[in-house]
C-alpha cells in the first residue's frame, strides 16, 4: 500500500443535511488522521442519493490518496454506499459466503430472525476486503484501487460512532501506511476573554504556517491550538516550543485546561485532592449544573446533590426566608442560596446560580445578568455574569460554564 499524504472524508445520510444528526464522525476521523501526519483537505456531506454519492466519489478519487466514507451501510434501499463504490469502480458486488455465515450467526446469537434484506451487508466487490464490525451488523470495506496511475484507498465505515470508532482503531489504522511526518499539537483552553481579544494578543504568531497558532470559539471558552509538523514527534515538539511558550505567557491569566481536559472533571479532581464535598442550588441554570457534575464518573463522595427550582415556595427547602428571596438584592440572594444548600447537604462547599429572570421566564433570548456564589467555611465569593441575548438554552449553558470556572478558580 502506498503512503497516504492527503485524505478526504465523505459522510453519507440525508439526516445529516437536515440537521437531525450532528456529524461527529468527520471531526473524529480528521483529528485521528492529523495525528498520523495526513492532511485532510476536503470533507463533504451527501444525502442518500446515488448519483450525488457517485459524483462525490469521482471527485475524491481524482484528488485524494484516501477517501473515508461513513454511513450508508445498512440493509435498506436508501443505504447506497456499497452500490455507489461498486458503480464508480466498475465492479459487481456479490454475497461473500463467510460474511453471510457471520451475519446469520450474529442474528441467531441474539435470538432474532434475519430478514433477507440484510444479505446486502454481506456484499463484497473483488477489490474490497471486509472490515470486521463486532459492534453491529454492517461490516466495512477497505478497497485498494487507482486513478490516473496513482494508488487510491477507499474505506467505508458504518455511521454509528461506537461502531465506527472501534473499527477505525482496530481494523483500519493498522492497515494504512502513513507518512513519516508527525503532528504535534497543544491546545490551551481559556475563559473570560473573547476570541478577537485573544487573537489580538497573539497577532504576531497567527500568521505562521509551521508552527501554526489558531483560535477557536467553543462552548467552554476560546481554545488556542499551537501545532507543528516534522518527521518525528520530537522534532515537531521542538519546532512548536517557542510559540507554545509565548502563548502560555500571553494567556496565563485565562487558561483553565489543556488538550483533552474537561472542566467538570477538573472540578471533581480538585475536590478530591482537597477532600471536599459540594452541593449546588440552581435558580438560573435549570438543573444543567447538577447534571453536568453528576455525569463525571468520579462524582461519588464529592458532589452530594443539588436543588433546582425557580419559585420562592420551592426554595423554602433551603430554609431561606421568603422576604430574602423577594426583597433582597441579587448578591444577597445568591449568597443565601449557596449557604442554604451547603447547610441542607452538610457539605464543605455550596455553589449557587441566580438571576432576576427565572428559567421559566417568557423573555426568551433577552440579555440577562446572573450571579454565581461559592460559600465555604472561610466566607462567600460572588461573581456577576453578563449573558448576551443568544437564547435561554445558550445562557443556561454559558452560566453553567461560568459557575464551574468560578468554582475551579476558587479551589485553586
């Protein structure tokens, strides 16, 4: 197999074009290929239309060493990936006996009848090798072919991410030949400063190609990616070192994590290190803050629970007088919520969110001012947060992030 320098990703499915499913597969594949020194120069989404799939295949074969297709490997008539590949390559698919036996055995082991339409999933063309799929009923294809005298590789994988990711790691990557070049990347995750302001700080670095410095606005703040490419990962790291040091210095007051760090995990780890227990009161985040913390596998013994309510009567469970909720200024209210939930759960820390507009407010999307409070044995800290008018869901997500950053900062 020839070395792969340039790759292309083709995601197939009308549901992707309608926005019914978010295409996370392309991001996963692109990141993996970049780690192996491959340039992903094109990525497309195509609906369940055979002529358009074939047109996309033709274009990809003209310009890319590797084409990875995702989706369209099911047994129904609108699953057209196999037919499209066979047509473009001028080959005829047929049922592979070994794949058929595997498929029938898989259905029988789950005591299920296999419809004959599923035999489509046992198809192969002469140039294809089957890629095992132990997590589903759709084997993949690996096809070695050529176009205009240049070698080409096509990989077809099922759409469900849990199947695709397993097959990519175990069935595809070991079969591909990658370039000697390797990519080194370091991601700085920041808070409290907008993307344009960060780009201004780093203006002297963002024009370079190797190393490269780029900014990305994400749900959990602005990410800054420093990357370099070289024949070895050690050399790539050396090339990136000066830029990485400069970015770290320029952003020192804003960085909360790096690379694969996730803020809820960092918060739970900080609670572990300090042997602290936390409880949460949510007036303004509608339960999102508690749900985010509860999803962490380390959460047991660190996050004791929360109260999510947005009526004065419901918040009486925290022992806060109605007069405080009705007449108190926002800072005194959020402080009372944090202290009340700390007392209720008998924890070391109380964390609370509050705004004058409740999650049930009819003022959808209006600009809001919210408050976050952290209470512990040493006192109370409060942060005021301005939330732009980008919809209530976005505001709740943003305030959840602000609350976690505030707590993380408090723990450090």
